[in-house]
C-alpha cells in the first residue's frame, strides 16, 4: 500500500484555505485505498522533517501561499529525496513571483496586462498608472492583498500606509470584462470556467472561499475561438514556467466591445485549491474525473529532483 503524507495548514495568509484543502484530500486518498498520514504544518521546520520520518512514498502537498507553494517546502522534499505532488522548486518559485512569471509569459508571446513594479513610497505619493488599476502583492496567492483602484477612489494613500506585503507592489492596468480560468493536468487542459463574483466587486479572497461568494459557469459561455485560445494559453503558460502535475491559469476576457474580444493572462497557480468550492476539482468533475481519482492521479504523478 502506498504511504502518503499530506502536508496542509502552513504559516501563510492562506492557512485556512490549506486546512480546507487538506481535509478534503485526506478523505479522498483514504477512500482510494492509500495509507494516509496528515501533518498540520506549523512554523517549526524541524518538526515537519521529523514527521516525514520514516519517509513516506509520496508527500501530497496541500499547502498554499508562502513556504508552501513558493519552492521552499519543495526544496526540503527534494533534499530528503521524497516524491511530492505539483511543481518543483524552480517552477513553484517563479510562479509565486508575479514579476518573474509575467516576464516569462511575455517572453513566450503570451498577452499580459500592462504594468510595472512600484515602491510603496511611490504608491503613497500618487497614482502610478492611469485609473483604474490593480495593486497586487508580488508573492501572495488567493487574491490576498489585491485591490482595484477606480476613478473617484481615495483609498490609494491608505492602501500604501497599511501595506504589509514588502517594500514593493505590482500595479497593472485594470482589464474590464470577465474572469476565466483553466485547469491543466500536465499536458491536458480540462475546461474553461467563467467566474462571476457575488460577494465582492471582483474575484477577491472572500469571493473565492465564502459560501455563495461566486458563481462558476462551466463550460464558460464565450466565443468558441476564445474558449479554444484559453485552453491553448493555459498549456503554454504551464510549459513556459516549467510546471508539472496540476495548475490553474487565470485570465481576464475583455468582451466589452463585443466578441470575440481579447484574452489577457493574469497568473498561474501551481497549488490550485482542493476545497469544496475550488475550481480544479469542479473542472475535473466536468471531465468525468471524480475527486478521489484526481487526488490519486496527483499521487501517481508525484516526482522529486533527487
């Protein structure tokens, strides 16, 4: 019997999301017949390493956010010679760094939003881009810290004063239209989902994880050319970063002047959520892949650099 240790929880701003993902994964893997050891990851790395002795056959990485999907825990697992799910060190680190990932996407010919990195002092002093624009932390996930600044909005200086995500922020032109997302399993794009936020003005943290916070329309009701292009771009983004296993790529689809419109790649997520309201399991189910089958596929396709 394959012995799987599930790492979940963690110490990032996405701890609660990771706990929800881990609980689902643990149950699904047990249902599939794996011998599962849950490990709620805290700040003591030594304790985490201790929990991995004796070595499991595979680690299912259900961590989200910093230290869980930025290459840190992946490096530890490579060092220990333990196979793990999802992407390796380099791809995880690059995908988590929005500035680096955006540069790779652009070099691969993928359309990205106009924008630049700014210091928090520059942000405090004035608008760094014409309104409306989006302010993002460079290395957080799940829309943590993301804010849209619109015309007549006087929050910019307050956002700068209360910023807790490092000395710089990414600012990008706001792309009107719709939110689309595509999950990829290695070289297979699953489907295109349109996300309509209910709880917030855009698909923010609350919309992603609160009950009824958003509506998912699958398959997305978009022009066939856009649907096909989104599937192609998700695979191209997965390859450009060097990902493996499961990823999810997010887009803005500007159809405000009519279809087919334009598609803009926002970012790639190397540790897609596995909660009851998450998009990857939903797309897998749309393709006839049950949640236990999805989790088993991830275990069976685990790898490590060693």
